[in-house]
């Protein structure tokens, strides 16, 4: 099952996605961390997320680029966080692929789905401010739009999280006892 969780910065999407994974599989969970630490702010964000999931029994895999090469335990429940970092890494990191980014990302998603029982993807809502940015930022936003649209189309369920409240946008309830 593919579940997509989308929301703005600080919306509560990470906590919702983690709890979704715990409900789907109390034991075998993989957390794919995509934020490449590059400054103190990113290190603080990484520590905050590590603390949030410290009691939830996730095994962490760091994957900044090349998602299609990652091997995870068969039949596990995977939390991929966050798509916006993965897209940026693939587009701008020396190790990434600056061309056909959306296609490479989807090869990675398909590879995860071939290994895992469930994949939960956290992604950002980056399209609502209406501001025109520099060309490279607009290119990034365009790729994010492609990836988010493909994710939503392929997903069994899509949730938007706003102010800590989840709104089911697509699909049926992914687990019994959903307590949104």
C-alpha cells in the first residue's frame, strides 16, 4: 500500500505519518531519512525528528540520492521523509541526477514498493504562496508538482495535514481504528 501525507511546514504531517506507520506495523518499520545535514539548523531538525520517533521502533536508513538502490527489509513498513529534500538532493547535489529527476524518484518509489508491505511518503505543500521565484526555484517547484501529482495518482490513500488535523483526500481508511 502506498500512502501519501502532504502538508505545509509545521503542519503535523510527520507525526501523523509516523503514527500511521505504527498502526500499520507495530514491529518492522524502516525510516528513510532524506535530509542531508549541512548546517546547525538542519541538524536541529534531524534531532527533533529522531526524538519524535525514538520510541516507535524505526530502523533508520539515510538516503540522500539514489533511492532506487536502497535495500530495506522485505515486508516492512517504510516511512520516506521527506520528498522535498529528496527532490532537492537529486536536482542540486553533486551525487544527484539533475535531469529527469521525477522519473528517477519514481524508480525509487517502485523499488520500495517491490520490497515493502507499506510505503508512507511525507511531502510538502509548496505551491500555495503564489510567488514567482528565480528560475532554479521555479524548476524545483515544477519537479515537486510532477512528483506530488504522480504520488497522488499512484497512492492508495492521500492525506493532507493542516494544523495537526488530517483530511483524507483519496482512498479508504488504511487501518482499522483510525483515530484522526
